[in-house]
């Protein structure tokens, strides 16, 4: 098949009015309990949280597209079918490994508007007004997703940009069936959406949450996507779309300006490279904290023989990992921010000496009080990130791999849609230290390094990660989860590398998390041994149960090819061939 024939075939598939019907059949079949969340394939795979979009990515790969082509099509589709987190009104990070072994990262994190000030969310007494950074147009950062995906495609894409957006346009124009999780979320968020008439009109066409199986159409978003398909990222940042967003945000009390969009750039950055037990792990540098914190934790764990000396999920294991996390999160919250605005002590996170200091401070029999760490005296702000992000992992048959995490921050972001665009805008301004010293929605406490400044990128925990061994690609992974992202990715790495689990075992295993403040171990209820938890209580560790942590999307090398896995905690279905 020639390139022209291949593109014609793609266009015919993507522009078919009822393309979603065939995908829906697979989706409904996939929702049966007996369908595995892990499949084994010889060549290529897609793991993401939303099955309709995942199927689109698979089709792109099967038609000869590469990993970036599939990523573009999947991500734009998720902006329609997974509106809680998939987006063109937010931002994120990606790590790419080409078939020749080159690893590169791309930062398309949102930025603070140029009119933003460090005290814009304070009241007259200097206290944080949390609602202002969570809902409505004043909570929005300048979106980066469209520019990031366009730049990735310009650098590495092989299929025409316009064709790759056709599935998303079709989903938006013709609609897609509301699935159970979306129904429940729209029902629980109805009171928030009511504050913003444009968004309410789109997502509640009958003045109530659409029922399961109802067709949700987003014609304004379809027209926006058509403009982006035809004109590229300039439509979003210099053209009609930017004008509409700025006008709507200003009309409703926000501070966006034209220059916020024209000056926005997606940035290539050097990956964080972490050697660990014969593996090489690549992850994101700041303004993501993921790579640096993962580096500190793994460097410290390199000093312990986990597999032979620390039984999995024992009290000693939970205590050791949590105490190490506590120390490195303290350093994260004080020192990390946007490297274009603050000087980051990179050598501290990579320092073997610092890892030895942390290791020597660990006593699994007794927790180190969080407030006695020296970083506590430097702390001026609470760390805050919402868990409602999403991740995509893709491997193509040529050997190209990409891990991308992107987000609106909270479920449905700010709940604000700019009139005439259909675009849900993020509430990422809440990821800044909006009031240094006050905890954010995750209870995370941070310092002035992450304070609001015009044009600055807010600190993130997103940790898209790629793993090699002896120069060969081994793994692609990432997850949503706010402040728990780093520790969830960490535990998958430990499960696979130290405890040699299958991908299914690694995904199913119970998770836990410590972020320094509040000073307690958060764990998944009924997924961590009660005997270990009771022993931790006896030792004086604080414990807090939660329903679930993370939604890992991963691809990992297996003896017969590749395992493609979607977290059983989520609704994703793995695809591959």
C-alpha cells in the first residue's frame, strides 16, 4: 500500500459518521469482568484510561502510523471522550524513546497568565481563598496541550496531522455513548457545572446528567478541533480560538491576555536518567518533580537489598519505602519549581552522599517526625495537586515508545468552558503555592520555589517514565494521582525489578504513599496485609486508608513480546497486535 493509499484508508476510517459504533461494540465487550486488563502482544500496544480513544490509537498503529501519530490521535480523542482529564485546555509532559535509542522529553505544562501575581488568591488578611484557584476562569493556566502535541508531531510524526484529528472530530460532532463512570462523575459535579452556563449547556443538555448510553455531542468542540486540524497549533495560540478564549475568560473575571497565548512555548528538556539495579530509568525533569524525586528515592533504595532482605508488603517494607519517600518529598516541596524561574539544586537529588544520609536516618521501627526534618523550617507553603490526571503509554512496531501524562488538574478542571469553543479549561493555578504555608487540596506543603509568577510553570508530580536494560527498551509507564503519581510509578518499578512480578501482578498489588506532610502512610484499604498495618501502628506510624491510588497504564517487555496493561482500578482496556 502506498503512502497516499494508506492516508486515504485512514481518512475513510476516521471520517465515517458512525465509526464509534464499531468501537462501542468492542468497548461493551471489554467491560465484561472476564476481560483481562493485561494482554500479551508481539509487536505494538496502546494503554490508556479510555477504551474508545485507545482503539483509535490501535487503528493508527495498524495503519502504519508510529507511536507519536497514535499518541496525537489518542490524546485528542480523549479530549472528547474522557473530559474529566483528557484535554486540549490543559497541559502535561511526555518522554519519548525513538527506535534508535534516543530519549527526549517535552514539557507542555501550563503557565501562569502574565497578569498573575503571587498574592492573587489571598484575602485582605493574607489567607488563601481556595475556591478562587479551583473553579472558574481565574483558576486557569495557559493551556499547553495543543502546542505540545503539535510540536511532537512536527518532530516525529509520520501521518498527516489533519487525518489524526479526525476521530476526535467525529466523536465530538456525532457524539459518543456516555459510559457509567462519566455518568456518575457528571451527576456528582452537576452543582459545580451549574455555576458556568456554557459548560452546563454542553454536558447537561436535558438539565440533568446524561444517562448511561445517551449520546453526548459537543459540536462547538468539533468546530474547534476542525480549525486545529486545518491550521495546526497556530489556530489555538494565534487565531480565532485564542481570541474566543481570552474574550470569554476576561468577560467572566479572568486575566488571560492575547500575549499569554502567542508567547507560549512547548520546551524540550533533558531527561532525568536513573541507574537502578542494572536498569536505566528515564523520567521528567522540572517543572515536573517526578524524575528528581524518583531519582532520590531509587538512589537511596540502591543501598538496600529489597528482594532478599525485605519481604514484600511486610511492615519493614512499608516503613522503609514510606520513610524514604518522606525525606525526598520534603526536599521536593521546598526546592523544586520551574527551572526557568528558580535555581534548582539538581546535584542534591542526584547526590550519592545525600542518599546515604537519608538511608542512615531510616529506622523502620520508629517513624522520623516530619516536623523535625530541617526542610520544615524552610517550608512556607502546602503542596497541592489533584489526582484526576490521565496517562497514555504507546509502543509501535518499529520500536518507538512514548509515555505521556496530561491533565486539567481536577476532574473537569475549572468547570469553565470558553463560549463558542467547547474547551474545558484547567484549574492548574491551584498547583502553585497559592499561599505558602497552607496545604493544598492534596495536603501537600511547598515553598516559595513554586510561588506564582507571570509566565511561570507550576510544579507537577507527573512522572511519565521509560525503562531500558542493557540498551534495550523494557518498559513504558505512568499514571494519574496528583502527589501519589511518583510513588505509584515507584512501586510498579519495584514490583517488576526487585520482586520480579508479572505486569498483571504488579498492577494488581496494593499501593501506599507518603508525602512528608501530613505525616502518615496512605494505603489502599483491603489491599495491604492487616498484619503489616497493625505492626506499623504498634511502631507509632500514622496510617490513613483510601479507596484506590493511581491508574497505571504500562507496557513491559515479556519473553514472547510485550505485556500491555491497564490498571484494574480504572476503566481502560489494553490494545495491541
